[in-house]
């Protein structure tokens, strides 16, 4: 179904220039793309992971193609030194070119085929390596998405043949968690929540 959907969209795949770099950069450029970086399930899961990137080895860019809401999650990303690139209202190829100008080596789609997704950006190949991760653990069915990050529960061995992406299988769990979140010490019962 994903492959049929992507083929039916007839995404124009105007590649951006060439992937050859004139100079080797000091750090690997990673761009995370999503319509939402303010409070939502993906932000709650990924905030700590994004903060913990080794900035001596990686330049991390947050490409927000949805309207930015400056809540605690966005402020937290800014405070951790990540570059937030507001591309709200820009066209797909224009966003890909902005990523290319920032020398992104790896583009990570945090939304996939979910509502408000813009996989058309990835059809323009904003990075040499493109990854589906976190929000949409199904195959994108697109020849322009190279990898999916998963685990053996999300993609069991018997299901691997149904993915168009190469599978990066993490050893325990593909889903990051925020170990700085406080857990209530107040005991609660199911009945209290109806």
C-alpha cells in the first residue's frame, strides 16, 4: 500500500546538484525534519536524544516545516545548542535546497506518511542518506528513503521482506526515552482515572 501510494503521488524527484562535497567537513551534518517539534509524542520521546548528540562530531539541524510553537520543548532544543531552521511556508524543493546549503549528510524524517507529513521534501533528496525514524514505523515504500530505524519487535524477521528501506535494527528498543522526566511519587489507581 505504501509503495502504491508513493507511486500514485508521482513525486518529482529533482535532485539537488550533486552529492560530492568540495571539502570534507569537520562534523557529520544531521537534519531532523518534522511539522512539529513542540510538545507532542515524538518530541517527548526524542528531546533527550537530540540534546545528547556529540556536538564535537555532529552538526544537528532541526527543520520545522510546521508553524513553530515556542513551548518548553522548542526552548529546550534551542538551549542545547541545536540549530532550529524554520522552513514553515516554504516549498519542498526550497526546503531541500536549504538543507543542501547546510551540508546535511543524513536527513531523518520524524513524520513519515502520517498527517502533515511532507515526504515530497525527501523526493528532492536533501541529503545523500535519508532515514525514516520514530513516528512512522512502517515502510515508506519510497525509493528515496534509504533506511528505517527499528528493533526486532517493531520489525520482526518475518516482516523484513516487506520494507523497501534497509533496516537499521537497534539491539534493544528503537524508541528513545527522556530519562530527565520526573515520575510522580504519588501512588494512583486505575479507578482514579475512571
